[in-house]
C-alpha cells in the first residue's frame, strides 16, 4: 500500500508544494527503510543536542569548586540523563539508522526483510525516548528537575531499590529503556534476516561492504546481549513493584549480580556502538585515498573476533568490586585480548592510505581525526585493562575521558564523516565543504581541549559523578580548562546544523556518485527511488562500480 | 587535648592538604601501582608514537598532489605477511603485559595479614564513614588514623569494608587503589603508609544525593603519636560538670537514637559516634571544618550545610541549642 | 520468502534464549541463599503430569504440521486443538501449584529469594506459553476457516518452532527448579 503512495509522493514532490499534513502523514505511516533510516538519524541528532545541553550544565557546575549552578539533586539527574540519552537514544538509533538506510542499498535489495517490523522498531524507540524525557515533567514538575532519574546511566543496585530511591524516577529509566530495547532487538532481527536472505545477484557474503558486515556483527551481538539487560530490568521492576528481592541485599541478595548482568550487556553494547563507526571509516577512507581497502578479510574477521571476545570482557568494569585475583586476572586477559583485533583495524586503514592519493574532503577530515583519537582511546583502554592500574583509574575522571574519546572521538567523529559522505545520496545535495571545515576544526579543537585535559583530574584523584569538589585538591584549574573546550564544540555543532539546513535548500546538486565511489548505493539516483534500483545490478566483486569504471582491471581476480 | 591540624606529607606540616595524585604515592599498594603504571605508560607511549607517526607520515606523504594526473594509484588488496605480523606482534605485547599485570594483581591482593598489622573495619553509610578498631575498642567517623609503617619492619593496616546501605567505594589515591564497599559483601584492602602526613580521598562510587560529600581523611602518624591518639579515643566520653545541663538534654532527646557517646546511655548506631567528636577536623564527612559555629549550625539544620543529609533538623530552641552545642564541644 | 520467516524466527529464539538464560543464572546463583523459609524441598512437588502434557504437545503440533503438509487442514486443526488443550492443561496445573504455594505455604514472590526466583522464572515461562497459545489458537481458527492451506505449511511450521522452543525452555526450567534446586 505505502510503496505505491511513496512512489506517487516522490513524483509529486518533484514539483508543487504539498500540504504539510499530507507530508507528515507520509512520514508517519512509512515502512520504507530509507525514510525510517532518516527518521532514526534525525531523532538521534536531536537527542544529541539535548544530551549535549545536559553536559554543558554539568561542565558549568564543575568549572570551579563550590559553584551553585545547579543543586546536587539536579546535577545527579543531569549526569544520569546525559549518559542514558547518549548511549540509548543517540548512539543506537544513529548507527542502526544508517544501517537501515544503507544495508539494502549496499547489498542490492529493495527494502529490509520486515518493513513493518522496521517501522515498529522506530516508533517504539521514539516512544521510549519520549517517555524517558517525560520524566522531567513528573514528580515536582520541570522546575524541580521533575522525576528524572538520578541513579547513573548504569543504575547500580541497591541504590535503585525502592528503599533508597522512592518515587518514579527509576521506573522512568527502567521502563523507557526496556521498551526501547525491544525495538533494538526487532531491528537486529530485521538486519540479520535481510543480510542472509535478500542479497542481490552475485552479492556473496564475501563481497558485501565492510559496513554491512559490521551491521551484521552488531545485530547478532544485540540478539545475545540485549536480552540480559531486559532481564535485569524485569527483575528490577519485580523488586520495585511486587516486592521481589533480586537485588535486595537486606534479604540476602547480591548487589554485584546487577553489575554482572548489566555489564554483560554494557560492554558489548559499546562495541555495538563502535563497530558501525569502523564501518563508516572502512567506506570513507578507501574512497578518499583512491585505493581498495587493505586486507578486507582480516578486517571482517577482526570485527567478528571483537564481537565474540567482547562478550567475555564485561567484568573489567568491576575490577574494584572484590571478585578475587583469579577473576581479575581472567578479565584483564580477555580485555587485553580484544584489544588486538580492535587495534589491527588501524593498520588496515593505514595500509589503505599508504600509497594512495588522499583527498581531504570533510568526510576524510573527520576520519583522520578519528584515527588519532581512536588510537588514544584504545591505549587508555589498555591502561584500564591492567587491573591494578584500574584500581586507581576506575570511577575517576580518567575513565570518563577514556570513554568520551571512544564515543565522541571515535564514534561521533565517524558519524559526522558518514553524514557528510552520505548526505548527498540521501538528499541529492552536497553539504557545504567550507562550513564542513569550520565544523571540523572547531569541534576537533574543542573536543581535545575538553577531553584530553580530562585525563588529568582523574589521575589527580577526582572521582566521577560528584556535583562539586573541595577547593584544596588542586583540581580547579583542570576542570576550568575542560569546561573551556565547550564553546568551540557547541559552535561546531551549530555550524553543522546550519550546514544541513542551508544545504537542504541550496546545496550543490550531487548526482548519483559525487565522490567517485565504488559500492552499490552509488549506482542509483540521489536520492534513490523508493524501490532503490531500476534494475538490481549484478555484482562480481566487492567494488561493483570500480569494475564498471575500470573494465580493464576489475577487482574479481585480485580478491 | 588540642585539636590536631592536618599535617601534610612534607616536613613543614602547615595543615595544607596536598593533591591526591596517584603518581604521588606514600604507601605500598600505591607504590606498586605507580610502578606498574609507568611500565604500562611506557609500552602504550611507544605504541602511540609508532602508530601516530605512521599515520602522520601516510597522511602527508600520500596526499594528492596539486599536479596529480587523475589516474588511480596501484590498488593493493592486502599482504598476508604484513597482516600476520601486525596481528602476532600485538598478541606478543599483550601476553607480556598480561603476565606483568597478573603478577601485580596476585602480589597486591594476596598479601597475607601479619600479626603486627592494625585491623580496622570501615562501614560505609549514606553519606559518612564509620570507622572501628575492633581490637582497640575505638569507634570514630570519617577520619582514619594509622601508624606509619617502617619498610624494614612493616606494620600495615588491614581494612575490612562493609556497607550499611548502598554501594560506596573507599579511595585514598596516595595510599592504595580503591575498593568498593558493598552491602551483604565483605571486602578487604590493606595500606602500608611510609610517610607521616595527612592524605585525602573520598567515596568513589555514586551512592546518592551527597556522594560528593563523603570525604575521607587518613592521618598517618608516628607510632608514638598514634598510640597517644588511640589512648585518647579509647577513653570514655568526658563528663565535664559545666555541660551537665547539655548532657541531660542530649540524653533526653532523640539524639541518642542515632548517635553513641561511650560511657553514657547514648548508643545509637545510625549516625556517627560522638564520643570524641571534637578530636576530628571536620564534620559532615569532610564537608565543613569542625568549629563551634559549624557544630551549632549543623545541629540546628544539617541540610543547610549538607543538603540531603539524613540527620533531621532538630528544631531546638535557642537556649536548648546552646546547651547541646556546649555539651558536644566538650566531647574532646 | 519463507526463508526470511525461518531466519527471523531463529533470531527471535536466540534472543529469547538469552533472556531466559539470565533468569536461570539468577535462580542457580540464589539456590540456598534464602534467609528464611519456606525452602524448595519443603514445598515443591515434581510436576510430572504437567510436564508430560507440555512435552507431548510438541508431538501433537508436529503431527498437526505433517497433516497440513498433506493438505489435510481440518485434521491439522484438530491436532492443533489437542496441542492447545495440552498447553492449557499445563497452565492450569501451574496455576494450581501456585495457589497451593501461596495460600497453603505462604510462599510469595516477596517471601524470600526462593520465592523471588521461582515465581519469576516459572512465570516468565508461563507468559511465553500464553503467547504460544494465542499463536496456536489463531492457526487453529484459520485451519478450520479454510484460510490455512497446504501452501502455508512453511509458515505454520515456523510458528510451531516457537512452541517447540517454549517446550525446550520448560525442560531447562524443570531441571533447574525441581531437580537441581530442590
């Protein structure tokens, strides 16, 4: 039904102005993977701004000791909402949103396997996100911070039990994420089914773009590790509403059990966030270096390895819980082991750039910064895997700096690169290179001022999640510098938003293949028709468009 | 006895708290961790220089030149030897790193408790630290006094960590790595401080509203000073005649439901032990200095000094407030 | 087209297995840790009849699918009905057991760790049985109304996999709760 109306709509949209209600209706009822992909990414970016504002309030409060920008209770809500929003309402929707948009195009399919399930996944995610933010209006209402949760994004028990956190705040956190998690599992099912059963002619698994492999990996990871979070949340629900004792230490339960369940989800979750970022880099760096990806098979194998080994590392978040030396050593070992496939990817990308002819378009600028920042993030991760060193660094600002290097320095940077890279395909218009450069430089400088510096107060003994700190610890100047990185990042984001808005109307027409790239999504119009391809191309290598452009030297025999 | 100022680790001892840097250790577990940290920083530093250097080189050497002819460069699909090498070498580095790490893990956590060791039990509460010396019969709060340890004949302190409510974390960066304080679980940590002085730390696991206000002071004292302090703490509460009225008032109010004053009928365990309240430098777990004005303000309305503190405002009349304050000020 | 359904159902089963696994882990971890009774050995009786009913329902649904494969939609419907009845009997038995435990022994989800883990694990399973019965009822109705035909056997089989999964989970729950945990 909606395929037909989408087609008619795209024909109509070429010309006259249509009533807003009709346009909205189209978007609301769509099951087209491209529209849903855009909706996921746009929603994620909106939540990024919201969570960014929360972070800004946090940094203003911490810029010096003893400030009263926000009261302690509100501060605790801010860091909880910031972390929860960023992980669940920004990271996940954006990476699965890109997956939504790109996977069918990249493998030569016309949509995902279950289009209506796809729509369901989006709307339930949005509902969860809105439910979580509705908490600001609960309780005493917006002025008092509402009933927004103040339990930290990983919600350790027994602080989350009713005895210690009465009221509904924890329940907003619990239910919103439970519901959104269902959507994520649904999307994972969709992705796996699509990739396994709907590849176009000639598109063997070994010819799929790396980004598709990354989506496949994070999808089977999701199936295995997201339900444990759901289970823990159901247990918390039962504790809080039916008087169960899963995490009630007064009844003999284990507070540590929540941590095991949560981190069994939580650690692979960060790989779920990061792997698509690696996928973006693996598409952008070859095209901008004018060279085929170096070592496709090892890179794909490394991703699978990260997924597998990554499920055995979770208790490196628990080195100070008192698990005993044997377990501490075991998890240190598995964490160091997972660093190997993660690290060697950098060499794949270096090998790709080596001998190439690198063009520094905006997508590539973001990927270059990603390479350095991801290296830093990985190395501080190695430091954290050394359990005794971890005993000092964990729960301090060092770890906060580390994971922001991973999630912003690596993931958000590759996401920005991806947006600049695929915006032309999605909209038919180029983003402004000039504004893109302003965005890049402001953001990369601001990011590093904030987060490179942030390692220092951690090493000077500053714990995380404190709404203020004593004046005599020597932390003030460092916190001030960290806060001073904020305006540049905000300016960068503002210019980014302006770039999008302006380019939607006045960006240069993109054409089918503005970057001279090689994967299937560039073999159709920009934007693609609702059915993706007039005729699904037959592929005989990993770079179908390279083969078309270089019939004298196709990829096939080399692979 | 006079209130001690907070000595710092340098010879001056002018009461200035020093920055609790993990790279300024004063006790054995922290020394060992710094050693390990420097090894790890060395290894990761070399990796960073090599890989970042290669990246910078690649970006500069292989940028598209202005006079580029537009032809695609030679396409290199991979290299089995290279890919093998860059997998095997990191694995070797990881193996070495793991072996070093494991040695330190077992050495630190497996340290047996010697008979000369001082035993302390610390119970974490929202948002203060209960500190007990079981063999010495001392109960205090928020300040840990320990004797300095001579490396030749170590006298470490072994601390048993428990929680009365939610998860907290005990962290004095200059003395040891942190250890979580978990309800229904008993954890152990040890410190072996070798420099007299005052060391600060605080709760390192988010535990609710005043997580930021759960500070810790560790006073490492010479053996003589520690013995003097311990003897003073072991004594029952002072019974000065001038504050008789205050003591009777205190005993008749709900104060005694939460607080203990050894030698009187106050034996509550929900709040800090007040027997030698005035021997401590701070109140409210490090949030404010222990001065008569602050004591008075605290009793009147704790939340005005530490929002969310679980002690209720006592709503005493000015006269009663004066009497109770005078009594507490006498608990030296 | 049916390949998609097969892959999708397998993915769903993987995710559900993971969900149940965590409740099983919690159950196993808390064995023997209740601070007060009633304890499992005091109150649990082996639900042999219930188990036989549920496990035979796997056989009956397989027969139903086989019938549909030959085009015998009505016969398939009858066997589906038998499956549904067996499942309903299982649920009724669970309800009876819970009544006995709650009213007779005073064991609720809030009584102790045993109560907490028992009701949540068995209850989670029972909720999946209910969902399964809904799916089977739809299949049954369609088989009698003529909407379910031989061509649909693949899809019906995929639905039956869900039911087999629910039965498989019961084997694990039974072993953990009534054998290991007692």
